[in-house]
């Protein structure tokens, strides 16, 4: 990873990577990416299908967007797996950088998010739920560089 901030042009043409919804959760996740503690993430296959969006590909680079829609980093996908929720392993859960120490704790946090109103609204299903067989997309990535924040003062 580059230690020095990179000019904003470094991310031109790259698709955005948005973690969670704008607000406190996204701020926490982006901070964990920037400090190196978050190197994995989990998405619902149903979300990719609903959005008609291709799954991430190894080698793909994206621009991490913060809650203010500012590009803050470039990451590169290093691994992608689609597995049933019951197969999420401890290494993946720990590498999400959210402070969970067990798979059960990780799953409880994620189920609360996935069963929340914002996810259900985004999926167009007010009764959406997950279970052991729900397909999830496990993605690993590495931080390539931090971007210079636009309009940052101080």
C-alpha cells in the first residue's frame, strides 16, 4: 500500500465501493479499511441479483466512498466466494474488522443489519430474512492507497 495520499485522479474510472449505508456504520467500516483492520466484507447474493450487478472479480479495483460520498481509498479484490451463510468461517468474520470475536457474534450483527428496514427496502422485500442456506458473497480485498480527501481543511 502507498503510505502517501494520492491525488484524486488516481481513482478516475474505477467503480465505487460502498460499505453499508451512509452514516455511523459506513463511517466505522471506512475507518477500519483505512487503518487496515478490515480486509473482508460480506454481501447478500440476493442484493447483487436485485441490482442486476456482477459479482466482484479478483483483481478488480474499486474506490471506497465515505458517508459524504467522497472517494477515500482504492482497494483491490483478492478473493471472492459464494457460500451458504452457515459456511462463513472465523477468519472471514475476524477480517471484517468489526470487532466480532466469534462467528456467532459476527452472524448476529450481520443478521440485525440484513433484517433492518434499509436492507429490506433496498431489496424491495419488507419481509426479507436470512437463514443457514442464504447465499452470501465473501470478498477479501487489500488496501492499495488512501486518496487525498477533497475539500479537507485543517
